[in-house]
C-alpha cells in the first residue's frame, strides 16, 4: 500500500517562486524514480522533471534552468523548486513514483498523487 501526497501549490504572480513537496508513505522498500508531471486545462499530461534514486535528473526543455528537482530518500520525499514562474506554467502538478517495491513483495508498481494546483498570474 503506497500513497503519494503533494503540497505547496498555490497562486503566485509571474516571476515568483513556489516549492512543491510530495511524500510517499506505506510499506515501501525502495523507489527507483520520482518526479513531477503537469496538466493544463485542455492539454495532455506532460513530464516536468524526474529524479532517480542515484540523483540522476531529467527536465522538460520548457522548465530547464528554472525548476530544480531533488529528493530525500530517507523520507521518501521529492521536491520541485520553481522560480521565474510564467503564466504558461499554470497547471495541476502530479507527483509520480515509478518502480516502487514494497517491503513484502518483489513486484514493482507505479503510483500517482492527487495533484496540486499551481496558478501563475500575469
């Protein structure tokens, strides 16, 4: 049983900053990849950033240089520091955990958070 809970979303003016957090809970043994996706109204869900257990990162071109992803493996928590926010960053941001192993199973699973709203005004 794994749950992901996001926090930190809100309303901010263009050029402002926000920090998102996502904590994974449950009988977790390991999480290979954690990340963030986002979905704007009328758009498909797109990758924002990912980070592996070895701290290898990947960013969408649209956020590169403005967003920073990090994780605390001991807390099973991933963060997204967002600066220089633009109106086009407005979306629901979803936390992702991939290749998750629980303490009592050898199987791998994928999990998603409920989403947190980020709104950037002009």
